[in-house]
C-alpha cells in the first residue's frame, strides 16, 4: 500500500506541475497579446496576469498538499 501512495503522490505532483506550467504559459501569452495590441493597457493587463498566475500556482500547491498527505499515510 505504501508503494501505491508514493505513486499517487508522484502523479499528483506531476499533474500539478504540468497544469501550473500550462496555466502560467497561457496567462503570459494572453498578457503579451494584450500588450502588443494595446500598449496603453499594460498596467491593467499585468494585474490580471498576476491574478491568473496566482490561481494557477494555487492548483500546484494543492497538488503538493495532496502528495504530502499521501506520503504521510
């Protein structure tokens, strides 16, 4: 059972990291598209970028917590 918990922890961290990477990548792409089309909205767009990046990182942190809980079972 311990090996299955370790496998589950590895899968949780893997998907969490991939999801966070994709989320931040899409957020950065959106920011670059917005700023390249309308440079005057750079400040406002950056605030939305930070919000998107923070929500994406929250998913990675949830995956880390799940993996940590699985390893301590």
